[in-house]
């Protein structure tokens, strides 16, 4: 027979596990609290399902070579910061013509959903959906430092297809470590989206 001696109080493992879970839940809630704007109060961010908006950029017309364009040579973080600071919607693509970076103005244009918790992790509070580049049959000028063309940007919002035609300036980049090759800027401010 086992004698408990001075150990008259037993530990209920179910209660101990419940207390630990409650403490972990409380810690998680504290981590998810963000200050409300203009006040010292905090609010808890409730997780909700968000679907990113996919978009497609198609070249509409002839491509005009821009012989006066300058090749941008930057480190990846400098190139991303410059694109993010750009007021116009902009994307950066690689040598395979895949879009590698999208700025906040582009995300806002296509209606990417806002995620307040993203501000704590990176610049811009919007997620990014897939962006496809559809090129003309002739492709892109390989030897050019830059070119311009008209593009159509298409996306879906609330079950409806939306699009905008925009004049686009494209400049070559030298940013080998991230394979950034082209910097696309879309002059959309003068144009309104069409349904």
C-alpha cells in the first residue's frame, strides 16, 4: 500500500490542462490586440476568411521602344521600396515574365482585401493575389532599355468582371539576386474602370 504522507492534495490533470490552455489563449489574444487609431484602447482582430483577388495584365496595342529610358540598378529591398512608394499602380516581373512584386496602389486598384494584421509584418495592409502577364505574340523587346504600350488590367469583384485600360511605362531593371527584370508603371488615374 502506498502512503501519501504529507501529499494530501491531489492534482487534477484535466483542470491543470484547462488552466494552461486558458493562459495560452489569453496570451494569443494579447498578441492579436492592435491599438485603435487615435485612442489608447485596443481591439482584438477577429480572424476571417479572405480570398485574394487575381488579376490579368494584357498588352493591347503596339509596343513603342523608349530609347531614352534608364536601366534601374538596385538591390532587391531598394527596388521593392521604390515600387511601394510609387503613387501609380506598379508591378515588377522576372525574366520568365512572371509578376514577382505588386505595390499597394495596384492592390488597391483591383480591390485586394485589407488585412490590418499585415501592417505589423510588412508594408501595406493588403494581401496580394496572383497577377498574370499576357503578352502579345511578338513578345517583349529584348534589347530595349524601356518601352511603353497600352494594357488592359482585368479582375473580378463581387462576381463581376472589371477592367481598366491604361498607358504603361516599362523600364528594365538589374536586380539579379531576386531576378527582377522589368518595372511596369500603369497610368490609371486618368481612366475609370469599366464593368
